[in-house]
C-alpha cells in the first residue's frame, strides 16, 4: 500500500517510489511520494520541506524508504449513484497505486542492447519502460523484444513503441481491463506530470486479489520481474 499508519502514532509512513533510469550516459533516479492531501505523486524534494513532513524515516530496513507525514488524506468526492446501478466493487474503488510496483527500473532509447540484457539479468526483471530524460514513457522493452532483436544495437531498435499507460488514480478494475483487453503483461503508471511513478503487471493484480481473500504475501514485493 502507498502509506500506512505510523507505529508511533505521530502520522503515517509514506513509501518513497523510485524510478531508476539507465541510459548510455549513465543512470539517474527520480524519487516521489504519494501526497495524501493532493492525492498525487510529488517529487521527494517537494515533499520534505512541507509543513506536514517529519522527514525521512531512518529505519535501515525500510526499502526503498519512508517519509513520516502528518497530512490527512483529502476527502473523497461524493458521487451520486443511480439506485439501479450495480454497487462499485472493491477493484473499482481501489487505485492502481495499491497494487503497482513502486521501485521501477527504466531504460532510455539510447542504451546499448547488450547493456539492457545485462540489466535485465542483474535485476531479474522481465520488462522495463523506455523513457526520456524526465521519465516520460516512450515505449516498452520486454524479454521477448530482447530475444527477437536480431541485429539491433540499441533499445530504440528493439522496443515496442505502442506503450499503454495508466494514470496513477486509475482503479484496479481499469488496470485489469487494459492488460486483459490488450493482451499485455505490464503497463507503466504515470503521475500528473506524465512521469512514470510505478509499473503494474498481471501478477501484481493477482497478488492484490489474493490479498483481499486474506492470503499472506511478502510486503512490498515487486513483480516487475515477471
């Protein structure tokens, strides 16, 4: 989940979401936090000076990190519903942020393909968004693309340019429909500014579903690998 009640009772712990971008000129990392008041992903550098922020939680076991926040969640707008309409399901009411992987590895189009292959093996990932310098999606690179990229030298020559994205507040039901209807395994989740803030896979959605039935799963486990 994006945030939890703080154990000390002072506020809530907001999980830091990271986007690590590997390119030919090196790597760059963007860190964001889901602001409870604004209900959107904000850069960590904008979050920490906020009057509600109590700073980074220094718990060495916290990965990728936590920010202690005193802010209250913004009230959800009341939507008038026709009594004849079906009651929204839990998947309709839950944003994709609750299921997505929050530590994302992405690549730039200029990354040599042999380095992309090594990165996939090192990180144990099965696919990665292809992004520009600011983390905005340009395409998607999968293991299948790597295997079929005969003669390609860079990510740009192997990636799929038909990238499907989800807004950060899209419900889980919309994420499931997108992946099922388009026959894809993963989709980047983008914030208000268009930057990737997470990635959701078919297995992430299945993991969320079994958790609703009371099945225990490792906390914070990223399924970008699948």
